[in-house]
């Protein structure tokens, strides 16, 4: 349920927002990522459009009526490829980056899922050092009929609050770390969410299955219990697609850096971009796998 809701997610995309007379926003392309950071051996990698997000999330729903609920979410993602990876003309990153997501929101079964502002997406290098943090501005998804599960793409919009120098650059090789103070670095994550609950139906108990239900990853439960009260557990926590969701989230992360003179249009532009990215990824999801 993200666009980790997912994304996704997760890096600060070195691109700019172009606001036209119709207030449409577009992310820039041809930015750079250096996953091992400053002073290391690898050169920065050219990213044509997006960084790929692959991960899972645990979502705890608390129903406030027969059809409405509040939710808390903890997600983990890996960023190991760009633009679909080498097989699709992109790049396989080495080393990879990791990210965690913590968020909350509300939903209506078979209706709209809405994320609250203030969720966090933290990005880490291969040594587990935090190199970026983004704060959720908004996020949404449509839900399947009579369900708490997303139907298609989850879209999230983030604002970067901190970026370490030497990792993310725009097309002119300007370090995004130098732009964070302007408050104009945004991240756009779009992910496809798929329930993992059914993967254990009819299967014997194992490290991932118990009583025909999928066991939620213990690391996600730890992240959840650190962020929220009361705790869930003790382990194992089992997915049931109602109050306890274990979700596969896969998608893309893009960055944008609008010009200061465009701030008056950012509100409209972000809405337009979110709709545009959702449509783009809905089309892509017909042809690619949905990872979580």
C-alpha cells in the first residue's frame, strides 16, 4: 500500500519540475546516482528516468466502522536497478541502496486510500548509513471492491528534508544535497501493491507459512513496533488481508527540483504529476511484473 505508496522509496530524483501555462508538472531525466558515495571507486551512474523500488510492507488496519479504517504501515525496499535494469536498457547498481517507509492514513473498503502527510522515507547506503530522508506530502490509491487492498498503482509525493553529499546529482552534476535547503527537492514514488497472503494457502508450515497463512517478515514487525503503539505480535504475525496485510510493493522513484518562481503552481502541478505517473504505471503494469 504505498506507492512505498512505494516509493518507492525512495531517492531524491535529480530532475526539475517544468510548470507550463496549464500547470502540468513533469520530472526531469538524465540524472545521476552514485551508490557508494563520495571518495569511493565507482563513478556516478546515469539514470534516464527512474530508480526501481522492490520491497514489502506490513499494514495494520483498525476499523472505525464496517467500511472505514485507519492504517499504520512499515515498509522496506531495495534500490538495485535503474530504468528496469540492464535487461531493459537500464543499469544494475552495485552496491545497492536500501530504504524504509513509515506512514499512516485512512481508507474506505472498495473506495479511496489516503496517506497522511508526515510519513517518512529514509534511504541507506550499503553500510547502513542514512544518506537521505524524505517527508511524505501526500499519497493515495484506489481499493479493490469490498477490500482493503489497492487496485493498481499507489502514488506518493515526498519532499526531501536531508540528503548526504556525493550520492544524487541532477543532469548538470549539481549535487542535490546543495538544493535541499531551498525546500525544492521532491520525490515521486509509484508502486504496484500485491497481497502475499494467498502464497501459503494449502502449503505446509515453513519459515514463511503457518496454518496456511503468510508470516510477516520479522524485520518489518520490528520497524512497526518501533514506530507505533501498541506493538503487534509476538511473532509470528500472520497476514489475513483484513486487519493485518503483508504486501509486495514494486515500482519507481523519480526526483524533481522546481524553479523557485514556480512555487505558486506547485499544488496544482503535483496533483497533475501524480495523476500522470499513475496512468503511466497503470499502462506499464500490464507488461511488467508487479513486485513488492
